[in-house]
C-alpha cells in the first residue's frame, strides 16, 4: 500500500490553497468570489423565476402589455438581469487561472451573458409595429408601434413632445396620480383615473351661431337585440341628413316630410278567438288570414299558401308588421268583447271573448322593400312617418320624451332632443366594465392641468386616438393619447397585392405583397415581396441580416373587401446578433462539457 502524496505534490490542493489565500489577501478577489457565489446565483435565479411566473399569470389573466410593463420592461427587472450577468462573469473569474476542463464552463456562461445582453438591447432599442399600405397611395415612412405614449403640445413653442405612458398597464389613481411636465412652462398634467371603456355621449345645445341648424337626437333600442343606439341628425345648410340603420331600414331627417304615395286599398278584419272573423275587404283582397289564440295572447298571420308567423300580441300592438306581401297593424284589442249602443266594448279584463281590430295594407311588388323612417320639424316637436312598401304605415307628431314603435322587429325610437337651431357637442364619459369575452372598448384617462400655485383646471377624459384640450383658465394645452408613431429611415409603398387560391377553392394559398423601399438619404430603391411565413426586409444586405440592423415586414392582415390594401407587421431587433451568438455559445459550451470533456473532470 503506497503512502499518501504530500500536500506540495497535489495540484488540486495547491489550487484550492491559492484561491483561499488570494481571497484573504486581496479585497478585489474577495468581492469577485462573493459576486460569483452559488448563494448569490440562487437568490437571483429564484427572484427572476418568481417574476417570470407572475408575468405569465399577468399575461394569461390580463394581457401582454401589462406583463411587459410590470415585469419584463420594468427597470428593476433589467437591473436584476444585469446582476445575473455580473454573477455569471464573476463565477468564471473564480476559476482563474483557467484550465482545459474549464473551457466548456466558461463558454457556456459567456454565452448566457451574451444572450441576456442581446435580449436587453432588443427590448430597449428594438420594436414591433404595423403599417397599412394601399396601392396607388403615397409612400409611407412611419409605423405604428405597440408602445403607448402621451403627446403634449406646449403653448410655449407649439412643439409636440412625446412621453411614454401606458395608462392600461399602470393605471393612475387618485391616491397615486401620474404627472407630466409641460415642456417650456411650469404647468403640469395630472392623470388620476383610467377607464378601459370610454363612451362618447353626443347631444345638441341651443345656439344662435351661423352653423346652428334644426337638429334631432334619437335613441333607438331593442330588447331582443340587447342594443341601444343614439343617432343625431341635423339639417346642415338646409340639406337632408340620412343614415342606413344596420341594413334594416333607412332613417332620414328632412326640412319637410315628403308626400308619400297614397295608401293602398286597406282591408279591415275584426278577428275573434272563438268565432269566425268579420272581413271588410278592399278592392283587392289580401287573402291574409289573421287568428287570435284562445287567451288572446298570440296573433297568427298566414297567407293563402299557409306561410306566415305567430307574434305576441302585446309586442306588436299598433306596430306595423311586414308579413307575406302586406303590412299588418293590430290597432285595438278587447279581452271580453261585446257591443253596447253600437260600439265595441270590453265587459271585463278577463279573456272571455278576445277580439282585435286589424288593418291590412297590401304592399306593391315594385315598391322599396326596405322600410324607412322620415322625420321633419313640426309645430310642437317632430313630425314622422313610417313607410313600408312605398306607403305610409304609421305617422304622427312627437316631442322630446315620447317613444314610438318602428315596426322593425321590436325596435323603438325615443326622441331625446328637438331643437330649431342647435350644434352637436360630444362629451366623453366612463362606461361600465366590460366582460372578458366582450370586444375591447376605447381606453383613456382622466386628466387636468395644474399650475405651481395650485390652480387646477377642469377634469377632462383623454380618449385614445383623439386630441383633448386641457386648460387652467388662461393657458390651453392639447393632449393626445395612443400608440406611438415611429419614423423610418426609408419609405415604402405597395406596388401589388395578390392572393393565390388553393386550386378549386376560394381559400387563400398565400399572400404576396410587392413593396418598393426607398432610402431617405440616398434615394436608392429596392423591391421586396412579403409572403406568408417569408418576410421582406430592408436594407436586406448581408451585413444588415447578420447584425440585426434590419427591418423585417411580414404579412399581418388583409381586407377581403379591398384587395388593394394590406397590413404588414414590422420587426426591428438590433439585439438579434447577440442572441444568436449567445445561443451558439451555450450549445457549444454544453457540448464541450458533456462530450469533449477536455482535461478530464
């Protein structure tokens, strides 16, 4: 049995002793070993893992913007990544002087550092955005990014200043307001509330200005559709105003009601639940059968071929109903019908003998099939007439607060305002909280203008995509909120957009957007084609692709109604080269450690 080797002859023990000695003798090496310690690494990795877990939860529970704002792009997260890079660098120095067996270890750690540096560079200097191009339109040299900003117009020099602000990701509150200085002044903008569903409330105000005109504001509502729509109309310049209403009908506001076609020959039916109807036919019988249910709650209408429908009587009373080539109006109803002194009456409210008076107006085959509502100013309010089949189905005069049935399913109209001379003003108000499945609303924040002396102007809601004026009583500051519009060092325009189809079908097989790029400095042009899963790039040179200083354009959206238009996604990532070099370094280092194993273990 051989004797143990002396300490001076054991290189491993000699190395350990040297490392321990330099930690005691040099403060620099003492700090390096503390920064490169396993305990420090575990604290950093555990904290970053927890932050990523919280970000994942925020991304799935809320949205990506909140996760990026609160975690990935937060300054503390960047600092923590920097500390991790310092730990990785220090741990390689603790092995100094390096031996062959340390090659894989060092390469792996420096690969991770390079990857993290590339990720931070990409987050801080790169961006994603989109640009919509139209054929035969002017070249575009700006893209819309995903970064939310506030744009302030300073009253000092009328210049526009951009400041990063994502009110949705970091909503301001009254307890923690967000302030923005107005450049060139001592004023500041104070934001103290956020709402993800701002509603624009429109109303008319009486005015004697030259642009004032007769105006009416309607509220149309449907319980079946679960919708409420407000529609303003004004006779600007004495010209009629009209709108199509969801394809159901046409609404028009005119100086005077047009003379409608004379009513067609009407048919009158007294319909009973328990007896045969009494019919007073017109010149041309409608051949429409109307029946009441035994309790008088339902009305059934059928033509000679048995085609028709059944309605709840209470829902169609005095409402024109289009049915099988005619307009039917249930004008009157008696639950317990009887005749007294030659007049129909109801002996009780019980449905002992239900009866109804029905008017039937045949519609012309050549008349407009879409119903319409015609309105015009009238003494005491608003005159209206409902047209069906080219004939007046109902008419009358209403005033603010009155409601009337339109005869388009269960839609009703309520008159909110009627002014002989008014101008339309809009007011932004916070709306109700939207359910998760609902489409996104219009976000915005409440803000005011304040002076150093404590003077504060009125609160105004700043709606995304709109310009809002804030004032303190003397100065006016224009503010806009929305996505950042970023300039490009080149312009691009759409030359052609094609959508090849799968053979024998209408399904798109590819998207081909031919784009012309023009350098802003040299004027040189280049043509590229953005295909599905194959982007076009600019400048697109070997050096640009290698370094990542390259703009890539991929197909994002297309408009089936306009094939001369397409939307491209833009990606610019200057950290691309560092990410790839770091990834290659990690793979190479791990391969060296586990497969080559230089110098043994």
